[in-house]
C-alpha cells in the first residue's frame, strides 16, 4: 500500500508540473493572440484609408492635428503670411 501511495504521489507531482507548464504556454499564446488582434486592427484601419477611390473625399473629415494653418496671400509689395484658425 505504501508503494502505491508513493507512486500516486509521484504521478500527481508530474501531472501538476505538466498542468502548470500547459497553463503558462496557454497564457503566452493568449497574450500573443491579443497582440496579433491589435496589429490586425491597425492594419485594417490603414488599409481602409487606402481603399478609397481616387478623387473621392473621405466620409468623415479628418481634423488638422496642429489646429491652424498659415495662408499666404499676395500683396503689391510681395508675399504676406497670416495665420488662419481651423475649426
């Protein structure tokens, strides 16, 4: 009986180690899949901008990240630069 208990104890230790190893591999695969999902979403967003037909404006306007632009107007003496606020 003692022999059986020792064998079962060793078997349990081996099984526990195997389960722990499988759990860590599963967590690594899950993390990798989340990273891939993020990359696929980023690529899909970039491709959606490329798939617009030539000569058509995007459906939703993109805002100017700087918030302003400089307009150049001609005057008699030369060029004049004036800031323009973009809404």
